[in-house]
């Protein structure tokens, strides 16, 4: 499944790997769980236990790519790099009425 197909299905968990300060300064995506990149390793069990596709995102897609690479190596089966939060938010809003 592609990222767009996952978004259109409406069945996914969003994880923002930015630092809490960035969310305050830049904004966030409603409903996303904030797990900063530095905490991903410590909280991997929490992430790996999610039973639906996981979409990771950050400011540009770089940190979420690193988090996804790590989680995949730990057994994450259904993970996606959502890229930068602003672009992902636009995609989510554009697809809001499709599911």
C-alpha cells in the first residue's frame, strides 16, 4: 500500500518525531502522538505494539526516515515516512473527505 492509500483508508497512527519545542513553535497535526527521535529507541515497544499502519513525520522527513529505518530493523511491518509535517498536513486535509 502507498502512503496515500493508507491515508485514504483512514486507518493509521501518526507519530511526530520532532521535539516538543518544535510543535509549539511551528504547529502540529491534530491527533498525532509526539515521540521525539531521541525517545524512539526507548519507546519502540509502544510503537511496535500499534496494530495499524504507522506514519512517522518530522519537519522535513529526515528524522522520520531515520526513525523508520530503526523501527523497521526492530520488526515494524507497516511503517511509512510521511515526510515533513506541513506537507503531510496538506495531504491529510486534501484526503479528509475520501474515506
